[in-house]
């Protein structure tokens, strides 16, 4: 005599994307069948927004990242310092030469 697969008693099959809980249980976690990653429930989106405030970085943490160089007032030196290749120098010369 052959038997079919036995029931686990919870009503969920092995291919059930909701996990081991029954379809109506409150603690059932949804799983994306393509990736296997947990999917948020309908209340998770609204619960996540409640009580979450935007965090702004402290000035002391940003200060090293926002260091500015002193501006060069000499236009010729500024143009030559910004030239990276010989083609940049040629372009500067073409603009400056009458």
C-alpha cells in the first residue's frame, strides 16, 4: 500500500511561500519565491515610518570633508594649474593668443 505525503498539521505545504505558519496566522512571514528574501507585510510599510526621524550628520563629522582650498586670484596661475595635459595648455594658448 502506498501513502501520500503526510500532513504536518499546520496546513502549509513545502511550496507555501508564507513559511511554516498557516495562511491565517498573524506571525506568518512572507517570502519572495524568486529570491527567498522576506517580504514586508501590509502593516510593515506604515509601521516603519512611525517614529523614524531623519538623521543629519554633525558638523564636526563633515568638517574634514568640506575643506576648501584658498582661491587663486592670479588668473594666469589658476589657468596653468588647472591644465592637466599639453592639449589643455594648447587650448589656453589658443584662447589667449590674438
